[in-house]
């Protein structure tokens, strides 16, 4: 994965990135919402196909690093379909799932119902959370933060709702440092993933956006810097596949 075309993680007040395009912030919010409304029913199936099932292992490792404890309150941001939240709940955590998109939340509610797990699902914007200060002992977000309009605001809100000593954990695509793999991954991302999106979800454009959004997202060092700017310390970055995917951990201290 190359860094070509990457923009700032937190867009300025005038423009925000929507894939390789720069749009007004309110337009990005609307356009991202439309993307996930269209792909909600096939979102998890597409994750399996695009990653050849590897996303399951990445999420298992992510949850293991979060170390959920029975009874503790955890907030899962942009977690509409419940893929990470269900893993946390199976370990006994009391999980609240927040997503701005009602179509994604509907998928998550149904999955939780079928599995007999009790989770709270709340439609809300991660940049303006409807929760009290210090309400959660952990905040998680998996493959969602790059779709937020103002990443700095979302990180500030995540820190606000964390209790002192609480932990923030983010699983997100990044930029691999394996040169040969980076070239192959670029070919796969731009030529195969949109075609899979067309064949499976009936939406090539949505998956073209998702690929482009990865390229615009900060690499590991820059995102770690955003976490520090938000007040998290210490901050730790764990690369997967040479950094193509990364887990970031930060604490409210």
C-alpha cells in the first residue's frame, strides 16, 4: 500500500476528504452515510471476501489487546453491524454500540438477537456523543474512524467519555512498509475490490470509495501523533502485514 494521495487525518473546517475528492464537511457526512446505507446488508460478507477471512483474526487479536473484563462498560464506535461488539460481549463486557447509520445498526441488532447477546445500540455521531464524561472504561473503533468527517473531534469525544486510566483502541488500515506487498496490494485494491463490490454488493462505487479512503488515512506514525494531540498517553502502534493494518492503543492518564 503506497502513501500516494494521502491527506490529513483531521480535515480543516472548509474541506473534508471523500476518497480522493475534497468536499464540504457536511457533504462528506451525507455521502459516507449513503455508502454504508447501500452496503449494510453485505458489509460483513464483503469483509470476508476482501480480506480472505483475515479480518476475523485481526479483530480477535484486537479484542484480546483490549482485554475486556466481565461487567465493564465499553463503547464501540462506528460498530453498527456488531462484529467487534459481539466479541467484546462474549467476554462479559457491557457493550454500547454507536453508529451514525441506522441501516448498519439494524444489521447489528439482528445479529445480537440471533446470538442471544444483550448490547445497547445507539444512533449517534461519534463527533458529538450523547454520554456523560468518564462513562466508559474502554472505547473501541474498528475500520470506522477513517470515515469520520472530523477525526480530531471524534478522538476528543472518545477521550472525554473515558474514565481516568481508561483505554482507547483503534483497528484501522494503514500503509505497509513491505515494498513488494505494497505494489501487489495496490493492484488488488484498485482493480479487484471494486469488482467484488459490484458482484457481491451491487455497488462498485461504494467500494472504490472505501479503497480510496484507506489511501487518504494517515499512516501509523501520523495517526499516533493525532492520538497524542488528543491527549492520549502513552500511545502504542502495532503493525499487521507490515503496517497494511494497524492496531493503535492509547490511555487517558
